[in-house]
């Protein structure tokens, strides 16, 4: 699989990733769905470390979609959904440099890409499923919570330039949270959608208090 770095046929590479992940899923079948997800995550981590950030050989949105589908019990075959809604996001964060703000933003962009898919192909059909979209939004809620915590850790002192930069950063987070809350509310999974939207709205309120301190 490492030889993928030398190829440019994106559909073919995505198919190879599917085969690679399916092999891991099959290998852990006798141990249950959690073990299957673990094996798929391990495979992504091991190979992703060698290929990232080559977005042709390591198509992060496609790989993230497959991991989230495995976690949701929707791919490659129906299975019991996992309970850890942050599992896949944490795998991606580690690959992108877990402790940096840039990593959180990079993984956020991956999930944004998935939410924006509107095509009528296999991936588009999968991503229109309300339960999978709620799962993606829960991962984004986790990422936004990380972003808010990172903002809290920043020094509140500095010149006008630093203040404006901080205000722009939290403003970007507010806009994202409002957009995600709106997306959750339009999904036809009432209680789950309400809980996710409420989580984003709570973050917006928290950020409003932060802005008042600048």
C-alpha cells in the first residue's frame, strides 16, 4: 500500500483503501464490531503516518467516511454501532498533529467536506443518511469544543493586533457552530438532532462570554 504514493488515479486509490479496510474488518469479525473498528483505525494510523499529507495516496475525507461508517455499523456490512463518537476524530487528529490548533482545523475541514457532499454516487447516498450525518456533526461538536478550549488557553493580554486576531478566531468558531446547529435541526432524527444542536448553541453562548472579556 505504501506504493500508493506513486500513483495518481484517485478512484482506483479509493478502491484500494476500501479493500485494505475491508480486509481489516474481516480479520476482526470474530471479535465483534468494536474490534473491527479498532483494526480499521490501526490500519489507517499505520499507513496514514507514512502517506500523510499526500492527499492523493491518502484521501483523508474518503478514509474518514469509511471509518465513520464502520463506527456507525453501516460499512462494509451492517453491524452494531460503536458508542465512542469521538474515536475516528481522535485517530485523524493524531495523524494531523494532535496537539496543534492546525490539526483541529484540518480535521474540521475533513468533516466539512463530508457534510458538503451532494453527489448521487455511493458516497453521496451514504452521506445523506441522517444517522450518519448526526454522527459527523457529533464529531464536529467535539472538534469545536477543542477549539473553544484552545481559545481559553490563549493569553488575554496583548496589543490591538492580538485582540483582533483572537476576536476573528472566536468569530469563525461561532459561525461554524451556528452552521452546524442549523444542519442538525434539519435532520429527521428528532432527539439526536436536538441534543447536537443544543451542544453547538451552548458553545456559542460560551464564546459570547469569552468575547465580552476581550
